[in-house]
C-alpha cells in the first residue's frame, strides 16, 4: 500500500515517500515489457511536483486514480490549490476507501499548507499528514519518538528511512525519496541529498564467512538524489554502474507514451552518463 509522510514545522515543509509497488497494482494495465521490468525493480516515485507551488503525493491500491487526477489537471491548464484538493477528494470518493489517498502540499502566496485526503474526508491545515500503510505509520512513530535529540526534521527523515528499510509491512520498501519547500525560491521540489540505505540484519552461523561490504543487490547502498527538473529525478547509486531516472515525460516506447493510465506518473528507467557528460538510456 506504500507509505507517505509530510510535515510542516519551524517554517519548513517536507514530504517523503517510498518507491515500492506490487505487481497486483498493474492488473489490467497495458505496459511494455521493459517498463514493467523497471517498475518491478525500481518502483515509482509517489510524489509529483505539478507546478512550483503545488505537489501531490499518493498511496493506495489503485495508483491509476492518481494518473486520472493528473489528466484532469492537465486539461484544466490553470488551477488553484483548492481546485486540486476538490478534484482529489472527488476521485478518492469514486472507489473503495483504500483505492487512493492523497496529500496535497502548497506554498501559494508564500503560505505553506498541507491537506490530507483519506478515509472519506479532507483534513485541512495539517501540521503533519500520512497516507498508506497504518503499520508503517505506527512503526515510524515508535522510531521517531525514541530519541528527541537533534532537529525535528532530521529525526523525521532518519525514522522514515529506517521504516522504508525495515517495515514489517512488505508493501513498503525501495528507495526513500524526499521533496519539500525551497525557501529561497519559494517553490516545492525534490530535495538534493545523499542517502545511505543499510542492509537488513543477517544471521551468521559458526564457520560462516562474514561479508562486511554489501552491494546494492545485498541491500546495502548509498545514493545521491539529484533533481533535474519538476518532471525528472535522478538517483545516482554508488554501487551501480548505471543511474535511475524517474520521469513523467520520458518513456521507453510508444506503448507507454500513449497509455493514459501512465500519464504524469514518475516512472523509472536505467540510464548512464557517457564520456561527453550526456545521459543515455541504459
């Protein structure tokens, strides 16, 4: 079901999501084989920056309802935060209660706002909001409240990262993606940051070799999150030759490009940088 958390504290606004997506989320969808394989391996980014002032995060059992919202906003061309909230709420009411949930973040007119749309209601002017797995949220709260030292935003990010790595709900996992408010630009966007995701604990029996250095395949890796634009996010993984590009404008083939169910979703593809500094599909 995923896990997304957002908070507005001390004049800042942060949103975090995992990237894991289960195969059952794509039942009836028409994807290319290449795209399906990439999604299974790398998941999707569940935060979309639809304009500098508004970001939408989503979770649920039918992620294509998020794409439906993006299609409606594209047809409108111009909209306010309240328009986005109203349309998201309407789409939330269309299906089962767990089909789709939304968090809408806004910095319109330099005012930071958070809206949470779930459980058949809209929660306005939230200081914090979460959607997705109740198990992940419960475990997140336990981890976050263990230590009150340091900045609140740092504790939140570290707790979220730990839950993405070790949540007992196996629908949560993948990469920890961060977005938020840039005060100097007064705009929402993906964060530029370096993240280390540790491998899970391992049992070592008598006589076993102890493997200190873990690869990405083993579960231990570090990556740099590099925002390219509102539509493109690059993850450069230290333990991999390739990087991962999440994008809502680049697709692998016409079948994916023309599929309205995929409209504006941040889908992954493997890329690499050539000797001239150009990025190419891997």
